[in-house]
C-alpha cells in the first residue's frame, strides 16, 4: 500500500520517515519530494508498505503525530487515473 505523508517539516529526512514507519512493519520504499531548484523538501513524501495491515496500522497511529514540530498527515495515496476520468473525491 502506498501512503502519502503531508505536512512534513522541511528539515525531516527520508531516513527519519523510514525509521518512523519501520516501527509498524516492512517499508518497501520511502521518497520525499524535493524541490528541483532549492533542493529542499516540499513537505510531503510517499512510503510504500507491502503488507496492507501494517500500512493501515501505521496510517492510524502516525496520522496527526508531531514530528520535528509539524503534525503530519498520513493517508492512502490516490492511484493516478487518466486525465479524462470523471473520478472526483
């Protein structure tokens, strides 16, 4: 399951996020989104966890948790759909 992590402090590292999520299970990948010009985190990233149960536990436990002074938001990442799709939240 791919998780979207938002509201991260710009100083939070990929290693910190990985370690945080690994306390809940296996982390397949962890990627912060970095601004190409400033090379600073844009304040969000993605974590992939292969086991759905572990991902759901991490999402429930870590959503709203304060990390480096910011309350992070964790939710299931939306799957990309075709631009002409009428799939709206």
